[in-house]
C-alpha cells in the first residue's frame, strides 16, 4: 500500500511542479519569482498537517499511554521540522527579490521561525531524556503547546501590520488568484500532502520495527 502511495506522490509532485513552473501563467507584478509559491505554500500547509498529527497523537498518547501513538507523534514531529524548514527557506528566497532582504522580523516570519524552533526542541527533547516514557510524556506536552502557534501564524497578517501578503486561498471570500494559478497550486498542495502521508507511514513503520527489535533484545537478556 505504501508503495502505491509513494508512486502517487511522485506522480503528483512531477505534475504539480510542471504546472507551477511551466503551465501556470507568469505573475504580472512579481514575474517568475512568484513561481516559488508552488513550493512555499504547499510546504507550510503540509507542515500544519504534520503538526495536526503531532497534536492528535500526543493527546491520544497522554490519554491512553499507548506507545503506538507516541511513535505517530514522533514521525509527525520530524516531518514538521522538514516542511516548516522548507517553508522558511523558500520564503527567504522569495523575500529577497520581493522585499529586498532575505529576512525581516515580520510577525508571520517570526512566529513561523518560533514554530520551527519549538519542534526542533521537540526532537531534541526526545533525544536527551533517557527514560522512554518520560520522554514521550514531555514531548507530548511540548507538541500540544507548539500547535498553539499555528493560529497565531495564520492570523498574524490580520492582527498586525506585516510585510507578508494577506491570505489568498484560506480566507472567507473566494480565492483572489488566477484560476490557472489556483489549479496548479491545488495540485501541488495535494502532492505535498500525499508525500507527507507516504513519509509519515514509512517513518512510523521504521520506529515500530526499532521498538520491536529493542523489545526482543531486552527479552533475550
């Protein structure tokens, strides 16, 4: 099943990047630099999905104390760092020609950077606490707290004056975007989400195999 999901993700990624880089029209104001949107926007939305996995799995772990939920949260945490890191990188590349600087302490950028640091700390916490149950508990709490930053990021452009443009897709009104651009963006969002699902399943299986190997090693002592 995971091979089918991986193949689907690869096909969608190829299609989405072709649509974004070649098929979609050139932006009238920003020119071709705007095409980085087709990676930047899907990466942060996928990062939100990964945080959602961490949040749900962390709550479930604290409620049930089942290690399977902790492994799901761990997989989500690792992918959160990957996709939020990609968001920050592509945002800086987009910001340089648009704003004239690689970085500015804009409300949305700062809150996103804070999110990245929180989940880096999440992974670090898992690695430094030796007792597995304590590590899982501490990580679950941090994973839940970190998720509270997501609405701050999303609404920061509405609450404060920022350089970052307001929402164009996730807003109450119809998306203010050329239909061809919107189609290309939606394909890339689905492609990134499919990639996330594939990687999450694979990482969960690897963590499960590692736990089973450790259990057998302990039982053989």
